[in-house]
C-alpha cells in the first residue's frame, strides 16, 4: 500500500519535471550519453530504496 | 576476413555442447546451491528478454529512431524498476496458484477455457515471427562470417541454400537441448543456469564490441565526441525522429513485451527460484539493460565510420570483421547465437506448455495409466512441433524482412494481451467477455493489417465502394498498432462494464485484485481423510499418479496421511489443485478437482476461514503497513489476551470445527493446539470430545462440575458458553466455550463437609455421652446386685442378662455415632442402593439421643420400598442436618414429619416442621455456606450448604418452602433424588 503511494508521488514528480528533463536529455549541445546518466541515477535510486525497505523488514 | 565453414560449425557445436554441459552439471546438483540460487543467476537468466533482435536488430532501430530505440530498454526497465508494484502482485499470484504460463494466469482470472485456447492461439501467432527472427539472425550471421564477399554480400544474403541447412541444423540441436533440459515438470536449474550463462556471454560480447567501437575505431571517448562534432548529422539522427509519434507507440509496444511475452513470463514467474528476488530485480535488471543499451550508438557510429558493407542490423558483427579481428568476430558471433538460443528455448518451452494445457489436454483425454510419461512425451512432441513451426515460418518469409520488422510484428500482437493482464491485478470489474472480444478484435486487426500482408506480400487493399486504397503491411505498423489496441481496449472496457460477470469469475477477480489477505469463505469439503483424496483423484489420474500427487502435496504442506482436520484438508485440496495446474494447466486441474473433490458453499453466510486468515496474517505481517498494520496489532493484542487468559477457552465454528484453543486449554487438556486447531470436534480424544460435544449441543449456557477421570484422578470441570455474533450476517457464527477447573474447589468443599460432619459428631457426642451414662449406671447397679446374688444362680443369670442387654444398648449407640462419622464414598461409582426410610430412621435415632435439645416427635412416613442409589453416610448426614434444623426451629412437643412420593424419575421426600419458618429475607441465603440464624456457637452455618452440595452430587434438587404448604407456619424442605441414578450412571460409563 505504501509502495503505491510512493509510486503515485513519483509519477507526479516525474510528470511535473518531465518537460525540463526531456529538454535536457535531447539538448543537441549535450553529450550523447545523457539519457544513460539519467537511467543510472534511476537505478541508484531504486537500489537505495530497496536497501532501505529491506532493512525495514529486519 | 572470413572463417572456414567447418571451423564455425565446430565452434558453434562446441558452444552448444558447453551449454549442454553446464545445464547437465546444474541439473545433477554439482553446482553449489549458493550459485544456483543466487539472485544474479536468476537475473541473468531473465536476460533471455534480450534476444538476437536486441543484439543485432536494435542497431537498426537506433538507425531508424535515434533515441527512440532506447524505448525498448526503457519500457522494460521501467516495468522492472517498479517491480514491487507492477510485477510482484502477478508473481505472488502465480506462485500461490502455481500458474505456469500467461494463459494460465488469464484463465485463472477470467475463468474461461475459451480464453485459454484463444490466448494460446494468439501467443503462437505472435511468437512465430519472433522465432523466425532468431533463426534468421543465426543463419544470416553464419553466412556473413563464412563468405568472403564484401562486394556480393547483399545479393548472397537473399539466396544461399546452405544457409537454410545451417539454420535447420541449429534448430534441431536447440530442440534437442530443450527436450532434454526443459520438458520435465519442476523448476529447471539446468535451464536457468544455461540461460544465465548465455546472457553473460551476450552482454560481455556486446560490451566488448562497444569498447572496440569507441577505442578501436574512434580511439577514445574524446575522439568520439570530436567525430560527432565533425559529423553533426549523426547527432541530428539521434534527436530528429524522437518527435515523431512512432517513438511513443514504440515505447508502448516495448512495454508490452516485458510482461506479455510468454518466454519472459515463463522465466520471471515459473522458473523464479527466490522469494525476495523481486526487490533485487527492481534495480539489477534495469542495470543489466543499461549495459546492453550502452554500446548501441557507438556501434552504429563505428559502423558508419568504417563503412561496413552490411545492413545496420549486422554492424555488431561487421565492425570486428572489418577490423580483421578474429577474436572479436567470434565473440560477436557467439553473442548473437547465445541471444538467439536463449530466446528460442524459452519461447518454445512457454509455447509448448500452453499448447499442452489449452489445446491438447482439453481435446484429448489422456489415459489413466502412466500419466506423467504421457505428459512428458506430449510436451516433447509439442516442443519439436513449435521448433518446426518456427523454422517453417522462417522459410515462408524467405528473408524478405529485417529483424526489426519481425520483432515489431511479434510485439504488436503481444501488446494485445496487455489490457487483459493489467486488469488481472488492477481492475476487478473486467470480465471474460470483454477480454475475449477485445483480444479477438485486436488480433484480427493485427492479422489483417500485418501478418497476412507480410506472408502474402500484399501492401494495400482497395475499399470497393469508396475506391480508396488502404495501406497494409509493416510500413504502416504505427497506425495498425494504435488501431488494434484502441479497438481492443474499447471492446474490453465497454463489454466489461455492460455485461454480467459470473459468480466464479467474480471470486477469481477478487482473489487476483486484492492482496493475499482475502480468501474469506470456509468452504466445506465432503472428504474426511487425506487418503480419500487419492481414491477420488485416481478416477481421473490413475491410481499411481494420484498417490504420487497426494504424497507430493502432503510433503509440501508438511502433513501426514492420517490428517483429518477439515482445515488441513482444505489446504490439501488447494495444494493439489495448484500442483496439478503446474502439471497440466489451471483449466484442466480445476476441472478435475471440481469434478472429484468439489467445494460446497457453507450453509451459513459469512463463515470465515479464521485459521487461514490467521496463517496468512502471520506470514505477511511484515508487509502490512498503515491501517492494516494497526488492525493487525489490534488483532494480535486480542488474540494474545485470549491466548494467555488463565482460563481454558476454545471456540467452535458452526460446523463444530475448532477455531481456537488457548494455552490454558492446552494445559488443562494436554492436547497441543497445533494438532487440534482446524479439526472437527469428532476427532478430539476422549473424554473431552464427549464433554464438549454434549455441551455445545445442549441449550444450557452453563454446566456445573462435570466429573472427568484424567490420568487416574478425578477432575471436576464447569463449562460456560456464549454464541459469537457473526460479523457479516445477523446470526451466530459459532460459540466460545470456557472451561473452569473446579477440582480444587471440589476437594475443599469435600473437606469442609467432612469438618462439618466432625462438628456434628461433636455436637452429638454430648447426647451420646448422656445416653451412654444411663445404661452404664444401670450396669453398675446390676453389677452391685450381682455381688449379693452369688447364692441365687437364677437371679445372677437374670442380672447378667440385663447387663448384656445394657451393653448392647451402649454398643448400638456407639456404633451409630461411628457409622455417622465415617467419610463415606466420594465416587458415584461406589454408590449403593439405600432405603430412604432406613437412613431417616438412623438419623432420628441419633438425634433422639440429644436430650438437652428441644424434644419433638419425629414422624417417619417415608415409603418403606423407596430406595435410591446413593452414599448412605451422606444421605444420613442430609437427614441429620435437615431434622436437627427442623427440631431446633420447632416448639416443644411439636411434630416433624417426613413424607415421600414418586415424581417421574425422581423420588421426593419432604421434611415438614411446625416451627417459626424462615423469614423471606433469609430464604435466598440459607443455602450459602456460613449463613446461620442461630446464636454464635450454636451452628456453623454449613448444614444446609452441605445438604445442598450432597444433593447436587447425587444429581438431585432441593426446594425450600416457608411457610410449609397448608400451614401458616413451619418450613417444608423437599428433596428430589433420581430414582434411576443407577441406569444413568451405567449409560454414562459406556459412552
């Protein structure tokens, strides 16, 4: 239940910031690997979140 | 550079042999358990998601769509990123009900065999292009690296006979591998490890080619950036197509692949070895995808830079060839073969399972003999058939389509399953009609728009009336996708909202939509032992298989064959159904179980399966949050209160199933709660069964002092009960029974009675002493006379005779006192037939000795023949107490009457006096211990209480009437004792 609330919050934030993010990612001036950086950050966030929820269980 | 055909064939075979070897070693258990069950192994095995298309085809996609190609990884990655929400509910569901394929899941949810057959058909159609894609990729790359023909290659790609031969050989080898390692029933550790190894090879190969592209071709990252600045059109290519709507459709299509591709579902759910993996999956799998996606653009650009003379989709192989690096070329080739192999094997397994469960099993009735063997061989044949179909489709298309086209064709059909799958977990209103029609419409559009035009080479149709041309085929994939999905979702939603859902489907929908904690009803089974399951299942499965299945289910649940508890039997049935659906699909399994071991709805509504709810709550406690967690804490508090209550409590369902058995109950009965909870009252051991059964059926809310023989010692138990109000209907849902161990109280009471008796003995002693005094004086006088009568023998004899009669009188008096002071018999079993009149007579004789008390006339009118089964000593005590009370209350010379009558099964006797009577305010209390209206020192206040307790022990009743009927004064105490105590007692023993 908690997870879903977090998901909704995340989607809201993603929605609000998506134009900015999108512009940043597809900016022709930037490095070609920008989307990958964003992706890596997401993975890191998921990893941290998972670690935290695991330690909650214990 | 090229390779010799034999070298490549040998390398290919060596690689496949390595795969066989690894799978074999894992299957034999030679690989350590830790490696086998490590999350990384599992996550790598999920890498089959990246088929040959993501190894080769995705470069072409990047060429066409720029960043849009990343949608393939991002769609899937996002789904796994939210695995705890998006995938976990499905995975849990699948694990709980042993769902083995996508078709199983959909059939389970929509409760329709037709849905299963339809889903299977759709999946087979969707997978054919994907299978053809893998075969084509392997065949093409084989040809590319064996023919030295940078000039003539594009031509050669189209028509080369040995390519088909190689493709066929590859298919045969793979089919063999799949049959050997994937056709068994259980999880396949060999398969999982082999797939993990393949993913490893594939990701290493792709990364290596990526590094080769960056450092080998461009000379480093900075040089790559410089190259991009020099050729800005390449960067343009990245961004340009992303504004196209096609990219968004692409994202949608790729999202579908992650969840509705049958092989991904098979690996992520069926072969899932771990519980906790889903959490790790959420970051590890996107990371794996990141590694796969990272080299795409460098490879594309390096291909441009080198001017590789191959279609963009084979740049991965073309770059190392162009750079004349045999090592990297081989690695790239093997990576491609690995990618294709993994996808092929998993696809064929998933498809063959579905075909078996939804086409073959419902259509043919397998014989009852040797079921497992039949299933195994059916599956093997189906695996071979699927491989053949894939190869045939590949031949049919004749290499006319690029890998991207084939992949899109497959993915667009799998997209049609997405609405139905999402509704499984998130939309309980959806029903089978909506799902089937939606799927049919979507698939029809796909077939007409994509599949048929591709197979028959049609690129447009003309609408006859409007004379308008409609474009068909892969060039219009975007429109066809949106149209098919739109129609599908529209029909699904519309029909689901407007048509009625069957009761069973609604039940399944609730099971799927809610979390694990709702499975409310306690269904009723007409099976009473575990063995009966085997007998009944044998009718469908054959005796041997039925026995094996039963043993398997019993082992899984940790139960034994003697199990009789309804709760356990219900679990056993569910487990059997789950295991069977793992073996032959949800539809067939539920049909078999429903036929032979049907569930009946409980008669009373709202009969919750408390034990199951309890079990689940305990198991998932750590997952509860917020309100649910608080409610659970409240539940635990109440549960512990009951559990630790220092009084024995048990609760029974309406069907007399034991739902609760607390600690005190365990201590009292010596029956551990885990063996008794969930069982029927009938299966309880004696004497508890009799006691609880009689009490739960009797209308009386209390039952006092039931004597039980426990471990050779007598115990007295009082029982109390109350009905439990049902939370749903306005009715009772069962009863709670409280057991009170009265043994200590009973023993104390007995001691008290004894003391009271001794006190009466003391009181009587004075009278006795006085009474003895008279004959003693007489004896003394006679003895004196005897001295002077020595010469008259006749007179002496006469005197001696008188002395003897006096001593007899003395000993009779002493005897009656002694017999009164005896403890008497405590056990009912030692009761004897006694005459009421004789007992009363004895008491009168004793009381007459007390000359210092008020002298009254005792009139004993009790019937001479009236006898009851009782303890005579205690009965005399009753008379002594009643008569002495009557005498003490009566005026001098009055009369105390004793009368008797027979009322039904009872003998009644009454003690009626003409005394002052009992004041109304005292009448309530006279039976209480220590209540007395006499002066201090005169009475203990235990007399009537003792009478009451003795009468209770004899299962009689005591009534007090004051004033006595027909009199203005006086008291009548009437006591009823059962006449047939003897027969009752005997029948009680035999029960």
